[in-house]
């Protein structure tokens, strides 16, 4: 069993921006464990899945020092349920909180492409972003016809393939969603 001293740099990451749900624990930038549920009922799955991951990895809620949360774009109801649950679960959390664009995570899941356009359907229509996907994912400003289109699922386990500049620091109570 791990001791408190061994778990001092634990990060929890969650993406609930679509019909799927993805969670992971990291120690520093190394993946400890993750789970991906393709068709989740967020209001039912978040807390029970979080609890299972904690127990499975001999972690304690108080080991978590950093929180990564996707803020969209994505499905309105999925985003609202996920963020409301995380705000309640981590009420009084004193660690670092970072918000992530869910399209950046989708790009981070594309290991074998040089450049892609991620397209995501949202409640306000389709959104497209361009990315360079080499060893690290970087968001680009311009579209090039050589880009491959990608409209896949994001997976939080690829979080640290993203450029750190794509993480936006927030306080948990002031997070604003992207629909």
C-alpha cells in the first residue's frame, strides 16, 4: 500500500464534454490509471467511477494536488453535469485547477498525423480547429488544405501530449464553459 508521502504530486483529469466520459490519475506527468466510458450517463457515472479509480490505485482524495477539467466545446448537458459534479466534489479544493479545450484533447489522441483539423459538433453548430501533431500538440491559427480531418473521441490519458500553453489556470468557482 502506498503512503501519503508517495502520492504527493497526484493530478486528476476529467473530460465529460461529449457522450463519453474519460478520467485519469497522473503522478507528475506519468499516467497512473485511466478509464474511458464510451456512452456514459454522466450524472450516474462520475462519482462512482472516480471512487473506483481512487480505490483501485490506493489513492486518497487528499492526495490530489492538481485538477484538469475540460470546459468544451461539447454537449451542453454533459458539460454542465460534469462541471457541477466536479465543483461539488472538489468544493474547498486548495490545489491548482486547469481548464482544457476538449478539441485539444482530441488532437492529442492523434499520434500518427503531422497536421489535422478537429471538427466537433456542439449545441451551437460545428467548430473546427487546426493542429500540428508532432511530439506535442499545438493549436494553429490557419487552415491548410493538406490537413487531414479528424472527428474522434478525446481521451484524457493523452493530456500531457499537449503544449502546456493550452492549459488555462482558473479557480474552480470561476470556470466558464465553451458550448
